[in-house]
């Protein structure tokens, strides 16, 4: 069984972010990390490797400087990685990125793709389903539990009205939520081994992709303007009389004014 885990280099969520003049995120001016959501998809893939002997690889779309992120992903116990590095992909939106990922997956071959539900720098939640649509394979989203039985994949999805159990044949694309597992920490042995694990670098031409279909200028969505978030207000302070009645009424009035109750 062959499992591919797409991962992403993102700005550290603890740092202040800014946009370049072309409306792309400044990724070189801040510390970049492996997307924290990817740790859950990686953990699920490594568990399949341990329980089923699956071959597990990471896939990243990013510049040469993203190689450190690839090695971080490999340190969790993955077998190897594919990195798509090409100036033509810079600024690609979710759909254009999905085209690149889908082309790399199609060329590599796979039984199962495990992705995080969203990245911390974009949070569109579009890419997993878009990749599946382009590849013409089933998309199983928001998985909180993942099971493999032969050529069948089953995911358990939690919703407001209970649990949904969804089954599909393989190959398929699954996106997971953070509640699916508890990611392990890379061991020292894993960190050292990651430095020598195979990394296959490709360009869009290697994938058979027309450069005119990816990149910022060729993406379906375009950013025309952006503004920084407004500063936080001082808020409203309520002084209670000690009985709780004043505070409770103020809270109820606040929620009613905003049509929350």
C-alpha cells in the first residue's frame, strides 16, 4: 500500500505576518514551520506504516528553502519525499496548488492520500476536495477516525447530530481533523535518519503541467486589496452587585443585541 501525505511550509502562527507588494505572504521575513495540522495527517500515515507495512511519502510544493520542512516531515518516520520546486508555482491559489499536487500524485502513484483539513496560513479547506476532484477519486473529509480494510477505506466523521460513517474504495483522498490522534515527537534517531532519506525534486515541466495554468497570474482567484485587522477595542466592563443578577442580565442583553440568542 502506498500512502502520500501532502505537507506545507507556513509562517509560524506565533509571528506577525505581512503581505508583499504583490499581495503574497512574506514567507522569508518570518520563521517558517511545518504546518501544525500536517502533524496529524503524518501521524495517521505513520500508523498505517507500522500496522500494515505501508510505504509512506511526503509531498510538498514550495521553494528550495522548504526542504527543511520536508526533512522535518521525514523525521516522524516517513520513507521519502517529493518536492515540487519551480518559480512558476509562486503565488498559486488553492485551485492552482491542487492542480500541482494532483499532477505529482498521478505521476507518483498512490493508494491513499492523507491531508490536513486546512493549512494555518490560508484555512480555505478547499485543497483536499479539489485534489480528489481533479484526480477523479473519492474525497472523504473531516475524518476523526480512519480505517483500512483491504481495498476499502472507512472514516468516522463527528457532526452536531452524531457520527457519520463513510466508506469508499481505494484509491481515495482523506482529510483529517486535529482530534484524530495525538502526534508523536520525532525521535533523535528519526531526525538523523531524515537527513539521508530520498527526496525527489520535480519542476512543473517534469509533471507535465503547463506553466500558464499555475502561479499567481493564472490562478482563478485574485487578491486586489488587503487591509490589516482593526485594533482591538477596550471592551465593555460590567460591575456586578455580588448577586450575579446584574452580570447575567448584561450578558443576556449583549447576546440578544447581536442576535446570538
